[in-house]
C-alpha cells in the first residue's frame, strides 16, 4: 500500500507538472515542440522505479516526465524547456533534446534515433562489465524505423544489457497504430530477432514495475536484451494545439479517461482503505510546490550567445584529433 501510494504521488506530480507545462507552452514560455504526456505516467514511474541511479535512460521527443522519473530535478527539467541557464543542458537544448549526465538521462527529438544509441550504450556496458543496464523508451511509430530493427538485431546477437521499451500510446502523430503495424502486438517483433518479449498493461504502474524488474534482471544476468511493449493511451493531442478531432473520435478519449493510470491507482488506494483527505492534501501540496517552481523558473536567466559554443569548445578540445594548436585556439 505504501509503495502504491508513493507511485500515486509520483504520477500525480508528473500529471500536474505536464499540465503546467502545457500552460507554459501556450504562453510561449517553453521553447521548441512540447508533447504532452497525460495518461502515460504509469510507464515513466513504473519503469524508472526498477532502474538503479547509474542505469541509463534514453528517451525521445516526449521526455520531460521520463527525465523527472529518472531523478532529474523539476527545476533542471522545467528551466531547460524554458531555455534558461539553470536547465540541465544550460537551456541550450529546449523541450526535446537535453541531457542530464549525472542522472544518466539523454533524449532527442529525432524519432528512432535513441535505439541505435541504446545498442552503443549496451555494448560499452558489456565491455566494461559495469553491471549497468540501458533502458531505451520509444513510441509505436518509432518501431517502424529502420533503427528499431537494426538495433534489436545487433543487441540480440551481442546479448547486450538493453531493455527496449515501446511505449505504445496508440498513435504516431495523427495515425492510429492499427494503420501502420499489421501484427497483433509490437512486442511480437522480438521473435524475429531472438529477443525476450514482454507485453504489459502500461496503465498499471505495479505491473509496469514488475515487467521492468523482470527485464532488468535478465539483462544483469547476461540474458538480455528484452523488448517490452507497454500498452497505454495518449489522452492529449500529439502536441499543444493539435486538431485531434480530425483523426480520432472524442468519445474514444472520454472512454480512455476511465482507465488511465491515476484513476485506476486512486481507486485501488481508496478500495484498500486509504483516506481520501490524504490524497487531496497530497494534490494541494504538489500544486503549491509547482506554483513556487514556476515563479522561480520565470526569474531565471537566459544563456548568453557565448554559452552556445562553450560546450562545443570543450568537446572539440577533448577530441584526440584536435588536441594541440587547434584545440588551444578554440
Ligand atoms: C525521423 C523523424 N521523423 C519524423 C519526425 C516528426 N515526428 C515527431 S513525433 C512523431 C510521431 C512519433 O510517434 P511515436 O514514435 O509513436 O511516438 P509518440 O509521439 O506517440 O510518443 C513524428 C513523426 C521526427 N521527429 N523525426
């Protein structure tokens, strides 16, 4: 019960944070694309709960909740999206492409791009015998990219410690998954490459945690990689302002709201004897915390023009081929 309550608190934080970000996007205070996460919180919380702090999480163009669930601070994630210096990438990445090295978290907006990186991380982990696992989260749409097939095949051949998590929210932008995937489940594709395969109800936070645990354990024993399909539903449009009624019936969303993770978890908690007043107090406390966060975030400085090349200089200076005169002139 205590663990479920903790999961509920984390999912509620992500829900309210996501809603706050949608507002900030409408006010033009978030830069680059913003893709809402509402309805998918059980995947972020359940899967990240199974990771160790030094395991790697690779996300994609809908990353903010994954980042927070992986341990990045709300301050670092929000101000990154708002392009401020206090952001985890100094405000230079924006809402879809940032890294938080100390949290072992990376994301990027190019659909399918993190799959190949996951195989690379997995290979490094195996060669170094580090005991770490790389978890790579991507959408159903990304499962049709060439990188999905290449990464899966190579990871399986080399038995890499990679947990591939397809977060199937039923849509790739405006296209329902049934229109671009012919097989019954995306997880079935694991069979073609000789991977372990798991399908899980991605709206059930405890099931998600269990599935992640199983996959991570296999990887740590050298029996990875694993492909997990976490079945969920994207409650909001693909982006803020998406004319979603042009491609899905609003009644479908009303129905989906009955089974979304927070509704389900709250019911489980109340059925188990949890005091409704406690959950209300929890919500108020989170709302207060987020209001304070926003006030603080708005006051943070933007990076200067010089900051744009700071890290490029460091990266080049550290690259073996440019050590010497070129490096010192950067
Ligand atoms: C290589 C590439 N092609 C197209 C896009 C534009 N795009 C951004 S999100 C998206 C849909 C991705 O769908 P899915 O992988 O299912 O993830 P979801 O949005 O559902 O989380 C597309 C096509 C992109 N960012 N990168």
